[in-house]
C-alpha cells in the first residue's frame, strides 16, 4: 500500500469513528426526549430524515477538524514520508479537538432536555457566576453524563492511539515517479471532499436553518450538531445596542409605559404588556397578509406612456382603507416579516431571524391559540434568512416554499414568480376553507427583486425591467384577488396588503432614504361598510398585529410595540436602516446616526435639505426621545426573552 493511501485510511478511520460517536449521542438525545414526538403522525420518516441531516452537520464539524491533518499528512506522504513525531502530534490534535466536541455534545443532552434548545451563546453568561460549577456537580442526574463523557473520550483516545501506531509500525510502499499522475489528483480529490464536507452541497453554505423541515420543533432540532449550533450562536452574539448610551432601559420603559398609558402593573412579566378587550362580539374572519417585495409608495406614482404601472393597486386603494403615511420597520425582508407579524422593530443591522430563533407573542401566536390555522407562502429556499426556522418556531403550522413547487416553475435563485406563488396559494386556501376553520395566510412575493425575470407578456409594460416587473407584480395581485372573489371564503376575509420595505428611488435628499421605508398599507374586505377611506395618521409595520386584532374584536394581550391604528394615534412613527434611526410626523423628519452621533431635522415635505436642529431643538428632542425609547425597550424585551 502506498503512503498516501495509508494516510488517507488513518484520517478516514478517525473521521468515521467520530461520526459514529456523534450519531450515538444523537440517539441518546432522541431517546431522552422521545416524548416530544408523541402526537406526530407517522414520525419515523421524519426522524430518519433528521438523523440524515444530523450526519451532514456532524460531517461539517468533522471536516473542519480534519482539514489540517488532511492537508499536512497528504503533502508529506507525496514525498514518501510519514514522520513519527507528526503522527503523534496529530493523535494529540484529534484527541483534544474531539474532547471539546464530545463535551459539548454530551452536555447538550441534559441542557436540551431542560431548555428545549441546544447549547448557545447564553451559556457564557454563566461563567461569571460563582458556584455554577458546584451547582452542576451537585446535580446527581448529571453524573451519568459525566460518565458517558469519560467513556466516549477514553474510547476515542485509545482508538486514535491504536490506529496511529498501526500507521507507524507497518511498512508501506513509496510512490514511484510514474505513479504521481494518479496520486496527485487523488490528494486534490480528498481535499475537495473535505471542503465540500464543511461547506455542504447546497446553494448556500450549510446553516442551522437547513435542519428545519417539519412542524415538530424537536425533530427539527434533532439534526443540528450542538457544536455547530454553539459556534453559530456565538458568532451572532449581540453587539451592544448602538442607542444604549442615549437613555437607560429603565428610562426608556417608563417612557413607553407613559406613551401607551400603562398606569398599572402588568399581568405579564413584560413591563409593556396590556390587556385589550372589546365590547363587540369577537369575529373569526380569515386574515390574508400580502407582503409585496420592495413595494414603496414611490412605485405607485410611476407611469409609463401616461399610464400608471400599478393600475390594480390604485383600484384596490379606491375600495379599501388606505394608510398614506405608513412605514416599514426596516429595510430587509426579515425585518418586514417579523415586524408585521409580531410588532417589534429591528435593531439596525441585526437580523430578526437569527440562528437561535427569538419567540414572540404576535398575530400568529394569538390567532393559533383561538383555533386559526397559520400558513406562510414563500417563493424560495425555506432556509433562506433562517425563515423556516423562525416561522415554524413562531406558530406557523405550514410553510410552503421552493421544495413544494414544480421544478419547471423555478425561474431563478429566488424560486417561483409571484403569479405562480399566488396561484399555488389560492388553491391551498380553497382546500383549507373546506375545513371550516379560520386561517391566517401570509404571502411574501419576490419578483420585484433582482435578478428580474420579466414574462414576455410584460416586455412592453415599462421602459426598464424594474418598471416591467412592477406591472407584472400588480397584475399578479389582481389575478389573485379576482380569483379570491369567486370563492366562498372571500366574503369572510380581511386582506392586509403592504410592502416588506421600499427601495431607494430617485434623488435622495437625506442620509436616510425615505423611499426605502415609506410603503403603502391597504386593508381591504367586503366586510367593511365604511370603506373606502384614506387615513393620514402615521403608522408602521409594528402596528399591524394590534390593528388586525382590533378588526377581529378578539381580546388579547398586546406585548408588542404596536398600536391599533383605528383606535389610537401615534405622535410619530419610527424606523431604521442598517445605519440610521428615523422618526417622522406630518411636518418633520428626524435622523440620528448612532455611529458618529450626528443628527438632522428636516422639512421633508418640501424636500428641504436645511438642517433645522438648532432652530427646532425641542422638536428634535421629542422625536429622538420617542424613537430611542421605543427601540431600547424593544431591545430590552428581546434580550430578556420577554417577547412571548
């Protein structure tokens, strides 16, 4: 046997043993929490799939560990050498590396059983507390895991030592010059396999959200490697809130309590929770929320050859409640989804759908508790932006996405077009309606996102592809709504149509682009008797949750930063980009840059670029206090896990 083959056998043997041990530990985790699968119809195919995903995650960790010895030893072997010191060094390297990995995996078993989540960045908060180690050692139920860890590590170390000795003691043949044409490609192939192992075979590098594929949270989490999860959690550790030095959390909360007229101690742990009740009889109307990709108000003003690009949206506005001064919470789709459904603003560049999902008491949560079925329709890969993980953990029963659609309908990396998304969703809603159970259905379109795929029918609908795709999206919405009108469920449904965010369009007068946050909000239903109505009051995506609950007259606990736009008024609304905080009313636009602490106050209606900060100090102060208090309170509730 030639030396590169011998080295490969050494590396592969350790690799396979590590995967075997990690799989055994996953079985222990499974049986420790097997009750979590009760009630799952035919769970075995799902569990089998979770274990397959688990091997993929385990292999990623194992390949990261293997890359150093793989590169080093195979290069040395090409020179017909297997140095004794190098093998012994890599024996120690493997033992130390996997001791850490096995320690995390074993500790994860009781941790998961207690917290129903894998070890994450929060465990580092414990290191500063005296007595933590003693507390763990006093828990006798952990002794079996200490014993398991020792058994695993000792067995692994003995195996590594043995296979290393085999490699060193047995004679192996050298590579002759004529054989290099076989062994050099072989070495490169092994390196490539190692790279593929830690990256994965998918379109994107392997992510925690790739483990999520069903409605059972435990089965979803079963496939995740604990070390992989901990690394990702730590890498997304929260940076200090950029507004933290402006006002304390206590002051911010007190301000928000006063703004929301919370004059008594809340019944919930959250300091801003408030009970909302109605005199009218509660309703169980269906709710359809349509988030239109990048649909800013500016698009409604665009024309081609003297005609609007969005004729149907204008038609819908003329039949509905239309909010003229409505703003997205942020500038990313994950912001738009989470803020709309759960009533919390994003914290600048931080994703609202991290690998460790935050849990919210929002519209899906409340509606599910009163018997609604919650559906979400995506066009693309469900793991994109951790959407599947976030939505499935926050009360959605079913998420339809790219794997559910025919491959022939997939047009680009973002999946299917808007027209097919609506067609597919409409058919599903027709099926669901037959169950005589109310539903919350949320659609997230994507066609208005580069790269544009403009159907032939719309090649002459605008001067640019961006204009053409807007016309296409408008028409797709029209077809969906017209089909809905033919269904029995339409007459018992409220439609909420808005942008997930806008887009930078035209000349920008300020550091913060208003066109990126100013979006339309249309609330339409045949149930309304006083529509159409144009509403000038200011609002934002965080207000959708309480506003919809108000339309349903369903009693609930509002623990969000939102208000019912039909019953309450905001003095201002606020929003963020990745780098700036904005606050706006009918006259002024206030901007704060937390990096360089700069501020601006403008008469935005006139596109006036003169900074009024000195002339209108009190106005700027009020807007700054309002927006920063809301943001810091939201951040406090998220960090203290008081959002659900």
